C-alpha cells in the first residue's frame, strides 16, 4: 500500500495529500467505488452535500473496518444553506448521512457573492468547528477578495481553499495569497476534467515518457510536488490504483517548470464555472 504524505494544516491537524473525490459519482455506485478506493489504499474521501452521495460514502466507511482515526472525510455546505442557522442544520444532515459524529474538514462550497452571505456562512463554520462537529474548516472556490474579506471580518483564516486547478488554469493569484497566509490549496479537476488535451501537451507527454508513467500520473505528480492536495475521481478500480501509484518517481525541476508553462496566466484555461458567477 502506498505511503501517502500528510500535509500539516494551519490549525495543527494533518490531511493526506492524495485522496479520492466522489464528484459526479452516481449515488448508486458510490458505496462500491469508495469501498474499492479504501481497499486500494485511499484514506481521504472528499464529498459534498450537493453530490447526493454522502450516504454511499458513509456506508462504505461503516463496512470497511478501518478505524475512524485513520480516515479523513470532507464534506461541504451548499449555497442555499448559508443564511441563519441553516449551516448548523446542514452539517447535522451531512453527519447523519455519513454516519459520523464529526467530519475532518467542512467547507463553504462556493462564496455566492451575489447573495452576499458567505461571511455569515464562514462565521457559522467557525461555530461548527468550535462545537466539535468539524475538526478543520475551510472554503472552496474562494478567490482572493472573498478570502481577504472573511479573514478581515472574522479573524479566522481557512485551513484550505479547494479550487479548480490544473496545468492550464493554475490560479496563481489565489495560490500566492494562500502561501502567504498558510492556507493549503486543494486542487479539484486536477486533470482538467478531460475538457482539453492536457495529456497531449509536450511537457506532460515528455515527463510521462521519461519516467515510464501515464500522462495522468505525471500530472498528479506535478500537483504533489507543487504542494497541492489532490483527489482525482474514477469509478474504475484499475484507475484508482493507477492514480495512487505516483510516489515512486519524481519530476525534475525542469519538468515541473515545463508543466507550469502550460498556463499562460490569462485565466482562459478555466474549464468550469467562475466563482463570481455561481450563486
């Protein structure tokens, strides 16, 4: 079984750097997929209320026989639950579906700036953490202005920011801010969701060939060496194992720099929604 590095968060807790994400895994397939991921060696599962598959994650955990303290489970607060005490109601519902008394990480899924309630949502996550329902708290899809505002108004810095991040869209303004404030970056869509020919680019193809690895493995290795927390998604056991087989090689500085260069830095490589437009 692969030894997955642990990343130390700014609250003193640790998170496995490579995990398994269940975005768009159908609810009917989730228990099997998560069970296989745990069998292969994953110990970090990333889900969300809006995915509709928290029950499947919980069912797989329940039958796995793996001690709870060896698992890291993340879920997220959906956009329509930011107001009033709804965040408390939402975490209670998620915990019931997961069959857990605490998640390891709870995230505000999107800032929903048009609603102007993400600071309130963040304040409620602080309460949720303090109540022991989430060990660590963070945000997802928050850009620098959102991050600066929640910190200025609450004094609490998120442990992580989970953002769309892949070689064509590296969000360097966000990653630079995060590095300066000891916020760890989690990369969702780390392989570009198959929406462009990432694997056909020369830097990725050349790195894969040089190390006898697949292009996907080369890109995941790039994420790891950049210090990002990453959770690729698959429902195939062989691909689950392949994604975990990235700890027996290391990209050279030149190979990392070449993959860095895939993103021209103009923001045009985004393949999903812009956070300011999700409300």
